[in-house]
C-alpha cells in the first residue's frame, strides 16, 4: 500500500471514529457522565486535520516535484 493510499484509508477510518465519538457525546448528554467524555472527539479531530492537510497538499507537492506550475486563473 502506498503512502497516499494509506493516508486516504487512515483519513476515512478516522472520520468514522470521529463520528462515533460525537454520537457517544450526544448520547452522554442524556445521562450524567464525567466532563472528560466530551473531550474524546478532540484526538480523532486533530488526527483528521493532520491527514486532511496532507491530502490537501498532495496535488501541489506533485506539481512542485514535477517542476510544473499551477495555471493562473483569470
């Protein structure tokens, strides 16, 4: 598996984990749980941001490596 495919796979599964933790937090609102439960989605969110920024930069890095410049929009 290449690094790009691994990053996409990781990003996809992190989004599932993040969604599940947010749902857990909304369910926890009905009961009385400790306040640290509401900080659970922050770790997957930070990892999602890191993988998302990597995936966002991939096309620009490929153009830079190939020596091509992005076309100017008018």
